[in-house]
């Protein structure tokens, strides 16, 4: 059992006031808050070991390099990758997905198929559309049902030997639905397709085991899992990373450069051109340590309670509809109230210190499916409480009365 008050004391921002009211932060899907250890680790890096990595013989450069590489190994163990060179530092999920999509330009031929789902964030749609435009490949889409779940029988019938890559999120950002990715990966492999999992919304809630999932790529962002913005990881199976061409050219990703020919560095450096976010990469390791100390079992228990409480309390409000009601859900409630624009509710409750996201959540196809302009999304973290949810419910009721 978590001592929530003790946990909350780790996050300085949670005792701030917003618009004169104690902050209630329910926009964890957009970015999580940061514990003091993470904030301190960032300052400590700049105060004590700031230097460029993989370049200098001097002591500071070696200290920074060691800290960066230790963090890579930490991340490797966290996601259970076989090798640390399968773990690439990126600036976030978007960067990781673009890296893979760009690499597939050298693999796809006209008529090949790329399979995405209707539940994707724009970051996992647009790079694939761009790839298809470039290569003549065809984008196919796995549909969803009224509960916001992927229709697996439709997925099966879309798969064929033409499918070269399937790219799907582990957890939907807009609805919180958890997709049966392990089963989907096995089905894709049966037709010879590679699979990329967008884990942006999964990593705050669970510890992905990339070997057990058997995914070919797994992309996520550090800032949604208590780490700094501008950090992320792309996991790729060694064989795939060796097969794909580099994404960006520059310093650090080469073996030898002449004007006639450049040869590329071994993994992971082949995909890490230029000076990276060194402090961020190191501190992402600190964030992962923090989450593991809290424990993903504890996180899941707390978040399950919050999800159940929020669902029950919100449904007390007449005219309120929740989108995404599948059995497997993360702690996200996406809802609307009949006849009221989500933005209006979001703006009123913000005045009461409550931060939720309103709009299409960078997932317009989902909104189009439900024929709505957007939703109000409350996304909970383990540091949230039932009392905060009760305050949000009262605030939403107040907003409804004002707007009706
Ligand atoms: N979703 C949200 O409020 P970046 O911006 O690269 O860190 O993550 C992009 C991304 C990719 N996939 C999924 C499933 C995501 O949820 C996100 C980010 C945030 O839902 C900000 S738009």
C-alpha cells in the first residue's frame, strides 16, 4: 500500500496554487509531474559533471559519458532489452517513430502495406503517411468498436504478406484503452511483418518487457514517466537497427568520414548524431529508479482505484458520456456532457485549480469516429487522490450548471 501523502511530498509542484486554488493535476497523459530527486539530479549534473560525452579524454567528459551510459543500461534493464545497444536515446516518442518510419523508406516498395490503428496519436499516423507518400506503400487502418477497442477480427483480415509493418499504441492517449499488443505482435509476425509499439502512454503505468512482447520497436517519452522533457527511448531489435539506415548524419554516428565515403558507427551511436540531451538522458535513469522504488504493482493498484472512483462519480452527472469503456483501461477518463463544448468545461474548472486536457488530444480520427470535436480528458497518476477526483466532480457539476 502506498502512503500517498508521503508520495505527494516528493512532488513540489503538488503543493502549488493555481488561480489561487490548490493545484489538482489531472493532465498526466500530456506530461507527468517531476519528483524532487529528478529535479535535483538535473541540477547536480550541471553543477558537478557537465561536459560533452563520448568525445573528451578529460575527466569530466568521462564522468558524463559514464553517467549517460549507466543510464542507458538502467533503461535496458527496465524494459528487459537483450542488449544495451538496442536502447537508443531520443528526444521522445515522436522522434523514435520518425526514425523508424524514415528507415523503412529504404525497405518499402509500391504496393507494400503499413498497418496503423484508428486509436493512434498523430505522431503514429503522420510519419507513416509521409512514408507511404514517399514509397508508394499503402496505409491501412485497423478499425475500433463503440467501446474504443480495436476490432481484432478486422485486424486479422487486414494482415497479409503485403503488410511490412504494423504500428500501434500500447495504451491509447485519448481513451486510455489498453491494446492486446502481445497477441497483435504474434499475428503480425506470422505474416512476416515488423511491429512498432508506441509506448508513450504505457510507460507511466507499466514496465514493458520488450523480449516477452517480442516487438521489433518500442518507442516512449521520458517526460510522461516523471523524467525530463526532450528525452525518450527507442528500443529496436539489434537485427532491425543494423538493417535500417541512419536517421540523421553528423558527429558521433560515424566510423570514418572522407569526401568519397562515410562509414557508420556501431549501434547505438549510428542513430545518435550530434550532442544529445545529456542531462536529460542521465536524469531519465533517475526517474526510472524513482518509479521502480514506488513499484509498478503499487502504481497500478492506486491508479485502478482512481479509475473506478472517477468513473463511478462522473457517471452520477446527468448527460455525461465516457468514451472508451473497454475492460482493459489505464487511469484515463475521457468524457463529454450533452450540449456543452469540452473547452468550456475545461476553462471553468481551470479557474478552480483543476488541470485537465480538452480537445482532440492529437487523435483526430478517434474524435471523427465518435462525431465529436473533442473530449475532456482527466488522466490520473499514482500521486492523485480520490478526494481530488471528488473536487473535480463537484467542479464539473458547477460548470454544467453555469453552462446549461
Ligand atoms: N501525447 C497527450 O496529451 P511526444 O510529444 O513525442 O513526447 O509524444 C507523442 C505521443 C505519441 N504517442 C502517444 C500515444 C502519445 O500520447 C503522445 C503524446 C500527449 O496525449 C501530448 S500530445
